[in-house]
């Protein structure tokens, strides 16, 4: 029987608070730099995650500190939808702290499932391919690789072309009223249903989550319509502006019956043109390489290149 990992006596643990954002940013920056050579995080998104709708920081987050109050580990367990899927994240350069945080996050994940009456839950985590110690920790607890993500980037030139709108398509830029937001959300749910890690959020929670992000504005949502029906959506954000002067495509999706008609290609090149006109050095997005659509091929053919690899790790386990 596996013995529970014990947190060393010279460390303390408590839930994260909004005022901890800067310290957590420093911790994650140092951790990511040790793994991939760059910080790959920003202060504002970290602060927003601490107060994100659906995240109870009192029960779902753990910040490990030294006696001097310096952070040495951080973990979260985020329950999606009805909590049958839980996403866990763990970061610590101390292997003992990392395993203790992992155990706490898994304990809470099971607890979430039991609270909702589930006999089993799915636990997901997204881990850098280069993070061998963390991957080994997850694999030692029976996680498997469910999918792989590539971060893609294209650098822009002065000649970035504005694409032609496909025939019969109406472009709606901005979702400033509830009807437009409902239409966009329904397209996203229909497009991503069944894909790795996707769980539809309640509409009000989805809206609140986007509005809580300082890098997002409703003007950055684009909806494509055919015969008055929403069929494709793109959301963009400013997450990579400060660090890399790049635009970011957070979501790009087309409902199944309208795929293969050039809508995704239009939305992609339209984003490139907007970013280039704004003086951005490039555009960044993440792609699930096991996506049922040929998304990776589209991005490669458009001149994007992979710059970072993540693995989506998964385990299905009983809640008892």
C-alpha cells in the first residue's frame, strides 16, 4: 500500500489569495524557465485564475510556502461542468512538494466527484513535453497521454494580405449583446463537443469567465453566419502582447456540416491581417493534434510553425 507523502515540517500550506498573484507568478516563471527556458506566463492571467468563476480557492488551490513566506509549490483542481471532469495543475521544483500537491489535487478531484454523485471521474492535466519529472509523476499514478497540443506561431510581414470573405457568409465582428453571445457559445459547444478536455460551461459562467479576463474584449469575438445561422467562431486575446508582441487566437471553430468550405481558413488569415495591421510581430494559437478536423494541417499550410509541445494527460478513476 502506498504511503501518503508528508509535507516537510519547514513548509506551510494555505489556499491562494488574490494578493498572492505576484508571488505565484514568480514561482511559475522560475518553474517554466527551468523546464522550457522561458517564463511562459503573465501576472494578470494568474491573478484572474485565482478568482475565476467556478474555482473555489478555499478548497481547490494549495500554495506551499517556506518559513520565510517564499512560495515553493502551487497546485489547483478545477472542476468542469458537473465536476465529472476535473483539471489539475501542479508546479514545484521540489519533488516531495510536487508529489504532496499532486496527492492533494487528486484527493479533491475525487471529493468533487462524490459531491455530485459520480461513481468515477476523469482527471486531466496539460504538461510540457519537456517536463520529464512532472510527466513521470503523473505516469507513475496511471495517467496516460490522451492528446498532444502544439503551440503554433507565424511571424508577420508588411505584406500580410486581407482575405476575401467566402461567398454567402456574413461576418459579425463583436458580440455586444446577449443574443450574439448565445449564438457564439452555441457554435463553440457544437463544434467542440466530444473533443479532449472540453466540457460545456453554463452560459452565464462562460460569459463571466471571458469578462473576467483583462486580455479579452467582446470586440475580439468574430461570428460567421450563413443564412442567419451562426456556423463559425473565432475569439482572440492579448495574452501574448506584452511578452512577445503577438496576437492570440484562443478559439477557432466551425460546426461540422460547414467544415471544408474555407471558413476556418478565412478566420485564420483574417486574424493574421488584423494582427499585422495592429503592428503585432506575429500570431499564436494552440492546436490539439488529435482534433477531428485537419486543423494542424491548416495551420502548417498557412505558414505557422510549432514552437512548444504539451501533452494532455488523463486518468479515469473511481471516486471511492
